[in-house]
C-alpha cells in the first residue's frame, strides 16, 4: 500500500494540473524535482528534510521545485517543522506560484514566509527581485524554540486570497488574513526555499503537501 501511494503521488504530481495530495513517501520524489536537491533527503519519517553537510556561515540557501500550473481556484497546504528559532537567517518560503524553477533567483510568483525577523506566517508577491507582503500575518505566530505549523492558502479565479495557519497545538486553522491580488496570473512551478545558518543545516522538515 505504501509503495502504491508513493507511485500515485508521483503520477498525480505530473498530470496536466500538476496536483499533489498526501504524504511524501518515497525517495524518488526528489528525482522528479529541480534545484539543490542534493541538500535534501527523504528521512525515516517520510518527510522531506534539509541535510546540507557543506553548509557554513550564517546564510545558506537550498530549494526544490517541480512543475505546477495551479493558480485559479487553487488550494495549497504544507506541514513545516523547524527545530530552531526563526530569524533573519533562518526561515522557509513555500512558493505556491513561480514562473522559474530556480527559487533562489529573480522570479514572478507568490510565496508564504514562515519565520524571518517577525516570526510570522505571511503571504508575499515577488516580481523579479521585489518582494511585497500582501497578507501580513500575526507577528510572533511561530516564535518558538521548535516551530511546527500547517499552512493553507486558497485563491479563486478573481484573485481573492486567503491565508491560514495551524500550530501543532491547535485543532482548527487560524485565518491570518485575506487580500485581492491579480499581479501574477500564471504558474509554472511550485516548491520550497530555505535560508539557514550552518547550525541549522538539518533542522527543516516538510510533509503533507497538497496542491
């Protein structure tokens, strides 16, 4: 059953609408990704985990991306765990929409910020190198020694966005905010980008991916 689920997820991932639904349950998931995938593993808990043996200093980057055209009437979900306090050097971005596979470069898209200096869950629009916060989540929402949060985003065909978060201790999603934004209307990729210090080179975990 577990093997069949892994195969099903990979098939769903690369359908016309590039849907994913369920757990990351097979190492071959990374084979179908782009980016610095050598810095990630699928661990024993069937989670995508950062593992960068070459990390040094306070500012390292890693990302994985895959084809996704979802944007109109779309729902995105992700579980994120960070075994460290977030900061300007330690945070994750969940790219819902991107026109480039390289999530470390200039691109046009939308992403959810988990962490950064305000320890928030917020939604941004990125246009080239310009990043604009369009839903400002609650400051200190993920201000814990261990961050464990579920993220959910919805967008309809008219560009109405809703951003939700749910901590591991909570039973229901919390509405971080809403907005209307039609600045970007096409998607080609989705994925995860991580900025981290060398001391946190293996402390980021991702699971329960839904697009």
